[in-house]
C-alpha cells in the first residue's frame, strides 16, 4: 500500500492527533503529518517513509497560477 500511495494527492478528511486520514482515489489512508496545519478538505500529498514504514502527509504542492 505504501508504494501505491507514495506521491499520491488526496484530501484530508480528519485528524485525530497524532494521525491524519487522507482520502486518495476512494481509499482512506492513515498517515503522520510532516507539519501541523492540515485542515479537513485540504489537498495533501502522501509519501512513504522507508525508515519508519509509515506514510507521511504534507500539503500538496501548488500548481502554476
């Protein structure tokens, strides 16, 4: 699952501390936030952390304006 999710962009659905749940292509993923401030509905990028075996999430990169 981590390989499939690496680099995927989804939407934050909820954030029960310390985890964040992100909906990606109909799959709800549990991840750790890289930084605080991800609110529900925010676009987020998921990546796999091989050192911990966990998924991490950060704000999705913004496209060109």
